[in-house]
């Protein structure tokens, strides 16, 4: 019995010892009752007779007795209470093992995922990426797997509310097993595949270049498969294609697998395309043109007002239409060529927008920037009909409203705005009728922005007679019809290079033009907004020439003038045989007919030339050498402000101007006043004497002085010559030839002399003792006159008559003088005077007029003033005839103490004398007389007193 008990014990122990440990299956599930989720674990070796337990995250929970699995045949399952997982946060790791019959199972690492809910819907057989909504608890893509029909597929996105994954291609439609597993929790269902419909080809293709250097045709569309089961049908022949690239519902692309077939298509040829997917073919073939590439190389920003613009690049062969969109808005393509495309685009606010350009199916994608347009600009106009204008400019509103204001009034826009290369155009009718030559103002307003004010002149035509121009550049004058005389209305361009207009008249224009290569060039002239185009020929000029003048600029630069100097190539100055670098042609608005150059800044003329030195000048340009001109080096000329007479020879033999001239050599001097050249008589350092054969114009005249080639320009005022003045003084030359005196007589032409109203020609005037003098060739004018006869004379100097004087015909005057008292007094001189009228007599002592109190044919009485002792000149003029002698002043004698009178002074030698008698009325003698009387009285009284004593 004891042995039997021992055997039973070991038998039971052996059975217990040989029970296998529990095994936990790789997935878990949930049991839900009354919205309470309980964890269901599946495996083998669970206890069917007593409770099992689960160890979750190191916490043991009592679970149910095992039962056969309801989901997996041949497996056990136990259910754990909800409390076993209540402390675990959803989507957190969950480490699980089962303990049964005293043994612990293997360990599983899961995530706590709430029961899965999935909204399944049909998918297309072509295979595509889909998004399914539902409840998935996690964002952790690494714990999510999906299998369809036993094959795992890729999952792109996992969120608690949706999944994105690839539904793979299926050859036929129907239902397929779908298994979703998230962190150990599995969801099974059936997924339905349906036909996707025929593929759709988009109206575009491209070229894809692979690393092997080959270029493959790429087609775009919808309902292509993302697997290698697409077929491209090119010109009715099937070719395998790549899997589609792109997302579900999006435009996708596929490519041929080689370039052989497309290489056989010539550039510019057209080809047809269909696509076949899952046995279905696209409804309609697309016709494309083979274009290697499209590019935009030059594109300016677009303007917010819309308009017309041109993009430069490669645009196929100009044989296909173009589809062009900016920000999905179609653009109107106006011109398409292989290298440029022109289009009208719509207004947009400032910013960057995407564009698509499709030519022949080949598509180019990029971005374009909109910016605010500048204010509109007016450039020109063209008259049409009799009263309408076409305005040309930039930044007009092609697709927005324009307002036109002409002479402050609104104009009527009577045509659709247009754009042509280089211009926007507006056609309008002015609010006023314009006539030829009328000035009018124009303003265009676009979106509140105002243009420049176009100050135009109404012109209907321009004509211009051109002539050949020099390739070196220069100044030219063209004749024609130009309407205006104001250069502010003129713009002149040659090959779009602006010329410098110097002057314009209705029939002539003078301008400075740039150098150009030999040949024909375009010329554009704009007069007051009206334009005319023509052609002008440039030819190689002759050798340069040097003009015989030079000048100094205001800042001390010596400048040489000439023609055919270079405006662009190097010029050289050859001075006395030595070559120096020179400037290009200088600009000088005063000398439109000549080119001007000078030394470069590093050369000082004073370092190679001395004042007064003679030097020769040549100019070399482009290998051509000019003539040689000899100059005198002179650094300064100036002329003082003064006036000259319009008629030459009045009052002097020549005209004189003063200033600074630095030479005595009149042969190197020329002088022009106005357009009249003067004859240089002489020149000194500070004066020039000259004459002229033609009268100068009255008023301000240009003066041009050239000394040794140095030019000086100023102005000088020309006035009428003064009236001649006849002096009351004549004398006789031998043979009884009359000589008249005065001023402003004519030194170049015979003066006319009126004697008793008979006109006689006199000689030319001569200067004598400060007076102008004229005479006659003979004595016929006075030969009939008697002594003492009066005759009236006036002079005409060729411009005006002089004053009139009545002379007395005398041939001689004699006067017998005597000594005069230095105290003054009265005296009578005897002589021959021929007259008895004191008004005809003028007597001067030492140039002081003496009063003549009486005259007879033989005597003259005078009252003379006191003077110091000495000899003085005496001059007597009777009726214009003069005689000169001298007179002696002596001391007045002192009376002796005796009462007897003093003897009279002795007569002067060689003169007839008479006694002198003091004049009581003479102030100069009164004090002396009173003093003398007082002295005599006192002397007599003293004599009587001494006699008495």
C-alpha cells in the first residue's frame, strides 16, 4: 500500500512535470460589451480549468478560464478584465505575457490600440494611392501594415482618423482580402476593386533625360497605373511605359522605356499618342508636334495695367498654336515665332504668378512677376483723316480705361487701344480743330496715373533733303520743310543715337552727328511729336583742315578750329613738326560750322611756346594730315568798352579802339565789325588804329579781332558821328588860299564848304595844333572879296552841316603894342584893324579874353588885368582872322617926394606907345590908386612940418 501511494505520487508529479508552458500568439483582439473593451489574448497551453493571468507592463491581472479561440481554429483564448489595460495610455507600448498552470508564456511587445474602425470603399483596378478614413488611434507609421490579397502594400500616412496607402494594380475587378495590423491589433475585411475607366491623356508632353544621357518621351494624364503596366501607343504602335508618377486624383506622368522610336521622328513633325491601361485605351488620340525644348531667355516683368509684351527664347517652329495661361487665366497670344512670342496679358495686382506655356503639346512652366506700371509716356502722334490723331507711347491701358486730355479738354477715344512692337496706340478726336503749326498739349491718364505732358506742334508732313555725312562725325545742315523755328521741338536720331540740334528754321536744320561706319543708316526726326524716317549715307571724309584762327577758352585752354576732325578716333596736333596727343572734337554751340580740338590735359602750351613766337599747326586724324597754318602765340586780347562812329574819317584820319593787344605787327591783325572788315592802320600794345570803306550799322555790333590767329570776340556800340564844328578862326596860305579850322571834319572825303551860299569842295581834313583844318586848291572862293567885306561860312562833313559863322575878309592885322603896368589898366594900341565894330574883335593875353572898349580902323582900346612882370602872348581875332604877337608887363613907377610929376615911361623899342591912364572903374586898380594918393598926402604934410620946425 505504501509502495502504491508512492507510485501514484510520482505518477502525478510526472504528469505535472510534463505539462507544456503556455505560448502567446502574435496578435491580440478586443471583446466589447456595453462599450467596455476587454483585452482578448490568443495562444496555446492556456488553462481550461482555472483562471489564467496576464502580466501587462509588469502588472499581473487575473483573466478568465481558457476557451477555444473564436477567431483562430486550434488556439486557446482568454479574456482579461478592462482594468488590466485601464492604466495604459492609448498608442503606448504594451509588454504582455500569459501565466497558466504556474508557467509563464513568451513575451509580446505591442501597442495599446483601441478597436479599429475602417470605412472601406471600392478602389480602381489600375492601382492607385487612396485615403481611407476611420479610427486608428496612432500616428506611428512604423507600427502599421496593410496587406491586400496576401501581398503587403506601402502605407504613406497614418493618423488617428485616416490612412493613405497604395492600392496595388489588379488585372480584374472583384473582392480581395484586406488585412490591417496596427501595433499587434489586427483588422480583416474584404476590399472591392472596380474598373477604373479608360485613361485620359492631358494636352501636354515633355522630355525626360535620364543619367544615361538619353531623352525619353513623357506623357501626362489621369487613370494611369503606378506599376509597369502602362502602354503608350505612338503612331498606332504599342510601346511599354513606366509606372505612373503622381498622387491619386492628380495629373500623373508616364514615360517610354527607350528613345529609339522618338528619335525616328523629325523635329517639327506631328505624332499621335494613345495610352492603354488594364486593357482600356484612352478615348481620343492626342496630336503633338515634336519640339526638342521650349525656353524663355529674356522676360521683363509684367505690368499691373496689363498690356502687350514679348518674351525671347525658343518656341518651336512657329507652326503650332500656343496655349498660354498666367495664374490659370488664359493669355491672348498675338505672335509666335521660333525665337519670340508676343501676347496680350490681363491686369493683375503686384506679385508673382505661375504660368504654363504649351506649344504643340510641349509644355513650359515657370513664374512671372507683376509690378506697378510706370506712368504712361507720350512719344509721338500721327494725324489721320482731317481731325483725328493716333497717339503713340508706352504704358497705355490696353485692357483698362484711358483718359485723353488735349488743351485741357477731354478728347474722344474712338478706336480700341492697340499695341504694336515698341508702342501702345490710342486713336482720338480732339475737342478743338487743329491747324498747321498750332501748338497743343496732350496728357494720357491710366488708372489714376498721368503721363508726361506732350507739348506737340500740329504737322501733317515733314520733308528733308539729306546729304552724305562723314564717318568721323561732325556738323551738317539739311534743307527741307520743318514748320518750326524752336529747337525745343526737335529730336533727331541716327540709328537711334540722338544728335545735337544746333538750330532750326522752317526750311533748314543744323545738327551735330556722331561717327558711324560707312554705308546707309536710318534717320528719324521728331518735330513737335510728329515723326519722319529716312535714310542717310555715311562716307569717308577728306583729310582734315585747320582754320586760320585759334582761341582761348574761359578756363585757359587753347582751342584750334577746322573741319573733319575726329569725334571718336584719336586726333593729334603737330606743332612745329612735333606731334602731341589731342582731344576728340569739343562741343561749341557758337561754332556749328567747325570742329574744335585742344591738347590733352597733360600738355601745357606754355611749356612748348613763348609769347609772340611764330608756330605752325597741323592736325592728324585716322592717318590723314591737314594743311599747315602759321600762328603767333598770344595769350591775351582785351578791348575796353567804348563807342565808335558809323562813318569813317570823321574827326580823325582813322578810328581807334583801346585795349590789350601785345603786338606792334599790323600785318598779323584782322578786325571785323559786324560783317565789315576794317583796314588796320597801326597797332600798339594798347591801341589799334583802323579805317573802313563801308559804313558800320548803328547800334550794337559783333566785333571779331584776330591777332596772329588768336580770335577775340566782343560787341561794340556804333553811333552817328557828331556834328562838325566850325571855329571862328581862319588864315591864309600863300597864293591867298583860305584855311578853315574846326572839329569833326572829314579826313577821307572832301568836305563841302558853303561861302555866301555857294558850295565849294575843300581838301580832306588835316590835323594841325589840335584842330581839324581844311583848305582849297585855289583862291577862287574868296578872290572877289575886298578887305573888310563880310562873308558867311558853314561846313558839311558828308554827314551833317556845321554851325554857320560870318567872317571879315582880312589879309593882315598890325598892332603896335607898348608895355603894360603890372597893376592893370587901360591902353590904346595903334595899328591896322580895318573895322570899327567891337563885336567883331577878340583879343587875348595869355589865353585870357581882354575887354575891347573901342576900335577904329587904326586904334584899339582895351581894359587889361594885372599880371606879374613878364612877357605874354597877345592874340587878336578880327572877323575870324587872327594875328599874334607879345606884350610886356612892367612895374608901375613910384612917384618922387617932390611935387613935380614923374616922367612918363619910355616907349618900348620897336613899338608905338601912348600914355596909360588909370580907369577909376577898374576894380583891379582901385586899391592901388587909393594907396598911392594916401602916400603922397602924408609925404606933403611931413615936408611942411619939417619946414616949419
